[in-house]
């Protein structure tokens, strides 16, 4: 069970650092897109905490061309993102 404190923390984090989108890949023939929530940051511990709450994996590190720091990502989609 996810605590209210964790939900509030995650909501604030995703409002500032997250991305909510519809991914149409693979679903166009059915007329809908997949809901996706993505968080990408240089703080692995923060991404790991968000991933645990969301129920998604932590991916990375990646090194973008414009940044010197490693970037970590978590993403969830479809029903997990909607819940």
C-alpha cells in the first residue's frame, strides 16, 4: 500500500520534473494512445524512490550530449500510469 505521504511527494516531483504524455506507437489501429509517465533526473536515489512508488524500473545511467552528468529514468505506461 502506498502511503499518502509518498503520493504527495510523488505528485510534487512529477509536476516539476515529470512528463505525462500519450504514446500513439502500436495503438493507432485501435484509435487510442498509451498513457505514459516519465521521470528523468541526475539524482539516482530520487528516481529510484519514484520508481518504487510507481512500480516501474530504473534505467540508466545515460549521458546526454548536452549534460556532463549521468541521467537516470523511470517510466510507466498504460494501466500502471493511469492508476
